[in-house]
C-alpha cells in the first residue's frame, strides 16, 4: 500500500454523559451488563425480568432471581438500577402458566392484573429483590398499573412478603403505559417514589393500535401531538411532586426523537445499548444549541427573515 493513498481511519468518537439527558440502558439478563458498561450506561433503566422466564418457559426460583438481581446491583456499583416485576401476558404470553383462554389478551389478565391474580409469583420476586437490595438500592417498577388503588394493592402484597427482610433500599414506582394512570398522575406521584414512561404500550392503548400489527400505522403515531401532550403533562406532574421520571419505551432509544423528548421535559431515558451513542449525540446537539445562546437565536431569525417572501 502506498503511503500517499492510505486513508486516515476515523477515530471512534465516544460521547460520555451529558448534562441534558441521563442515558440508561435496557437489559434482559445480567449477560447484557458487559455491553451496558462498554457504553458507560448511567444506570439500568429497565431490566425486563420476564424475558428470561419466557425464554426458559418456566419461572425462576427465588434463589435464581436473587442471584440475577444481586449481580446487576453489584456490577452497576451505585448507578441506578430499575428492575421491573414480571410483566407477563398478551405479547409476553406464558402458556405454561395455563391461564384461562382469553378473547383479547391485550386487554386481559396481564401485567399488574396477572400479578394480583398470582400473588405467589409476586411474593417470590419481592423477597428476591429485598435480599438483593442489601447490596444497593433497587427501583422496583410495577407494570401496566391502571390507577392508585391497583398500585396500593400490589404494593401491599409486595410488602406482605418481606416480613423479616430489609426494605429500606427498595423504591417503588410504576410504568406509565396505561392512559388511565396518566389521568391520575398527580395522585399517583404522591404515592410512588418514581415513574417510568412505557411508550410501547402507551401508544397501543392510547390510540387503540396493536403494537404487534404492522397495519395499525403504529410508527406514525409516535409523532402524534396527543402523545407528546401526555408526555409533557406527566413530566410536569413528576416535577411538581419532585419525583424522578424516565422514558423507557422504544422511543427512548430513537435518536430522531431525542430533542423532542428533552423539549417535553424528560431528563432521563433508557435505551438499548446499541442506541446509546446516537441518543447522546442528538442530546449533545441540544446542549450545543443552548450554549450558542441568544445571539444564535437572532441569527436564526435573520435566516428566517431572508427566507420570507
Ligand atoms: C413499554 O411498554 O413501553 C415498555 C417499556 O415495556 P415493554 O415494551 O416491555 O412492554
Ligand atoms: Mg409495556
């Protein structure tokens, strides 16, 4: 190879944490932790505990669960860890649970409802989480919660399993993914320690558009103003109650929406590790635009005036 024709290799540019947006990652099992560390994740924003259960076709024992959660907490060494209670049913079907057949599983016994109807599943997971929380705080996410009463029931069930186990390092919050929870956000934020937005199910239930059906125009709905109004209102409610709020659905990892997410008042997202770089890059553009300050704004206006007829 001639020296003169050699192309300069682009250096892999790393964008680390940025002030505008905390970027955490989603994991399915502790095996995903290495990738989370590689991208310098600022926390585990969503550990979907049901994924391994669905892959294995059985529930994990309490001891197995404790080992998984402990590994995550220890590996993240003080960075926030959000672990979701088993979110089973509908698109996360577990036929081996032998639930009665349903006409419409998306509106049936799933998420919070399934946990309430199978208290022993919730109790085992609660005990495993409590034992793991000895090694560091755990944010426990309750899935598909519809209102404050349902959160109370789940929370009481969770606590009833702990008796002699420590609970001081457990924080309790809900995934905001059913529209009714948005309408009760003010009351819910009085009770919960934090909130997570689940845009995948939120879009499905808000617009009656099946998330697994390509013919519902689901992707286009991600830009619908009604969705963004809801997100903005929830961010305000979280802020008024001084409770953390993060956005965890696929939208959180879609860099096309990062600036919109920040503009809506969201300060934390959880993305898949492969999306972290692009999300940080997009968020960094918000920082840069801000730092250009008012003189830049004037420039923009001048440009606009030039374009005007
Ligand atoms: C969601 O619904 O947006 C979410 C984060 O959870 P899942 O995709 O697992 O339902
Ligand atoms: Mg969901």
